[in-house]
């Protein structure tokens, strides 16, 4: 009887608490169900097709066209190739791009069986190990931000000096997985990049390039604008309005338009810089609205910069969907 009395007493003391907890649980369940049914479902709207996937292993170097790629938080990857993971720097660690050395656009960097291969016009190919853990780590500067890179060795440095000219010393560095990427700008969502200008992924449509070409005396190709994802089967500049997109299992989110600079005036076939077209024509019709001048200043907008919200595999031929909420 004593045990029964204690049990009844405990039940009486906890009955009120149980009722409160049970009521809260019902309320929480009701809120959850309400959210489920009140929330507008996502709608996928077909907006185009992936026509090219391009990885630029060396910043400012030639693109490698691939049939598929891993789309990671830090950008596109195909085997040992990762987008903008190699960088030419000065002896002091400052980045060197096609803006300062236009002939960089003629260089190719590929990877196979644990070795990287550098090639360029009138140069013998140079092979070197991708991983060189005994080499020094260099503190580099990319657009004023600090980032590290593993030095790729003296032989690689001499090869670059022969190609680019002997006026100064150049070195090649490699961004490794354990290194910390550059942080996004304060006004953008938080993300990291290796050596790209601003964001992990850049998207551009074929129609936008064709529209620009129709306004030029000499046409241009997508190659000049160095995108990662090229889209077909859409109208010119349709990509300007895509905030959230899905390609296969990959989800991407627009963070800003791509402001263009003098690098667009480097001919990717000759490595010659004109400092005029197509930049002048872009400025005639692709400037931002006045309210966005604090972001883009006087740079014309061409292409969209994206972050990866959900990683996965991209393939040429994949359908591109705009996500509407």
C-alpha cells in the first residue's frame, strides 16, 4: 500500500506538469503543420541548359572544358583540376593576372596521375608534382587580401620567367585543401574562395555573348569572359534575374553581377591587350542602375557570380531551373 500511495502522490504532483508539456507539444506540432501547409511550395521553372563547363586551374590561364564537374563550396573540380587553385605571383607574393601580364591567357595547366603540366606557345612542357609538401608556403596577396600558396619550385619559376620575360621574378603557387580561403566581402553572404576574383562560380549565357558580339566589329566568344557554367536555350541576359537555381542536385544562389574590367580586352587567342573593346561597348549599355554604383562603380555588368548552397555533380546537357518560392 505504501508503494501505491507514493505512486499516486507522484502522479498528482506531476499531472499538471505533464499537461503543460503535452499542451506545448500539441501547440508545437500545430505550428509545424501550419508552417508546412502555409509555406508556399517551391516551383522549378526551366530556364536553360548547360552547354559548357569550364575549369580555369591557373588564374588567368586557359580554360579546360570538361563534360562534368563536382560543384563544391569552393568551386568546380574535375579529378585533380580545381578552378583557380594555381596562381602566378611576384617574388613578394603579389598576384599576377592577365591585367598585368596578358600572355598568361596563353598558358595551360593540366593535371594527370599526381603531376601538373604547364604548356604554352614556343615552350617545352613542364611537369611537376601536384603535391610538394617539402616546398615552402608563401604568403600571397590577392586583391588586397592575405592567402597562402604552396610554392611549386625553382624550375617552375624559371619556366615562367622565360615565358613572361626576364624583367622580374615570377613564382607559381598552389592552394591546398588545408589552407584557409579568402573571405567574402562584408556585404555578401559568408563564403570562401581560393584565387578567383570574388565568388566560387561564374555563370554566363551564350545569348548574352551573342548579343554583345552583334554590337562589335569583331565578335567575341565566351572564352574571353572566363565563366565556369555556360547556359544555352535562354534569352540574352535572362541570367540577370535568376536568384536561386537548381542544376541536377546542385543548388546555386546569385550573390552579385560580375563587374567587368580591362581584362576583357585581352584576346584569348593572341594574348594581346587592346584596352578598348569589348569593354567600351559593354559600358555603353551594361552599366548598373545608379542605386548600385556603390557596389559596381563604373564597371559594366556581364555574367553572374554564384555561391554553392548544395554541392553535387554538374553535367553538360543538364537542365537549369529557376527556383521560385
